[in-house]
């Protein structure tokens, strides 16, 4: 997430977004990188017009492009620099950012660093360079090399992570934000494969989010070349927030579960569980992606505010 202050210095970014066409380009690039020709075909515009819009998005720091070899010469491949922006106002009296009075700390948890699991096939793990163990054999989730996993998947069950709790005796946690790249899990892949995924903290179910599918038609921006085209390629970036008002996903209220109802105790780790329950309406499994797989260069990113 990139923090942007509402200030004249950032006018190029705001101007770059002041166009229906450029907003459509951003929507397309949220699904993965594209070259100019691919964008032009999806938009129904000429490559010359799309190139001008891309130049404006580059000037605003929204899109980054690189020339890569193609069958005929070079092609311009475009991708989003950031997939989320946070707007902040400036204080008129000091002309400096107005910061919240609270304190924060962040934790980045690799997806292979789970502390507990119970999974059923289809399932498996992959590092940046190879499969870890064998597909569809849950025993390999106990393999020490699982810590190197950049992609893991299971059709039913859960993985659970320990979030370190650094709050002091004088502090109380006011919010927990968890950002991760996630999708459903179907054999191979299936674009339309809904999955009801349950998120829990400290054993308390927070909410159920329905993943729309297991995405594989387009290659993930970061997915390594050795990973076969017939497999899951990427997920969706989702942000789970629990605060004093309830539980939210991407700003949409999902339940009334509040942070003060989670039984948080000083010096005790916070348990974060991701489940696909067999009794769910859509028991469609879970796929997770680390910083070297999928579309987003991140692990499970946690922000604790006290």
C-alpha cells in the first residue's frame, strides 16, 4: 500500500486517474501485467491511443513499463506499481502529515511459516524453484522445507499462523489488519469455482469470504516460469480488518466481531486461521501466494495498531 498526501506535489497522480479510459486500464492491470497490444484489444482502441494513456499513468507513478523480447522485436509490458493507495490530508498549520496518535507495528509472515495445519487433497506446496514433496500428500506439509513455500493449496481443512503480540501492559490493541493474496482451490484451476473461506483469530470466527474462483487462464505476474500453465496462477489481494467497530474485508463490513472480543492477552501470540470447511455452502478450498508467486510481491502482511 502506498500512502499519498493530498498536496499539489501529487497532482500528476490525480490527473492520471481523471480519465475513464485510464481507470479501465488500471482495472485490467489489477488482474496482471499486459502489453500495449493486449490492452488495446480489450479496450477496443488503437495501440497509439493506449500508449498515450500509459504514458500519463507512468508520469503519475501508477504504472511501470519495461521492454521485453517478443516474436517480432520488443513489446512494452505494463504493470501496476501499487495495487492500493491510502489518501491522507496535510495539516494546514504545519504543512506536515497529520499522523494518528496510536502506535503501530508490522509483521510479514511467509505463507510457509504456518504453526498448525490440517489439510486434505487436492493439496501441495511449491517454492520459488520447485515442488516441495509430492502433490496431494498432506504429509509434506510437515516437511521442514515447507518454510520456503511461496504457493500452497488445499481443498479442505486449514492452515494457522502465529502473529507475534508485542503490546505492553499499558497498551490495548485497537485494530488488526491482515493483507494476503488468496483464491479457491480446484483440481488444475477453474475460473468460476466459489469457495467459502473462513478467517478466524484466536479461535473466534471473524467472517466468511467467498472467493469467486481459482485463477489460471492468465499467468501470474510473479509466478515462476517452471510452474505449468495448467495450474493455479494467482489470487486476489484481500485486506481483513478487525477494529472496535467490527470486521471488514476491503472496507466492507462482514460481521460485528470486534477486536476487544478476541481475548487478546499481553505476550501471547495471536492465532490466525484460514479454513475451508467441508460443511460450507461452497467448500471450494484455499490457495495462498507468497511474494515470489502470483500477482502481488508480498507475504501475509499484518499491521497491529495499539
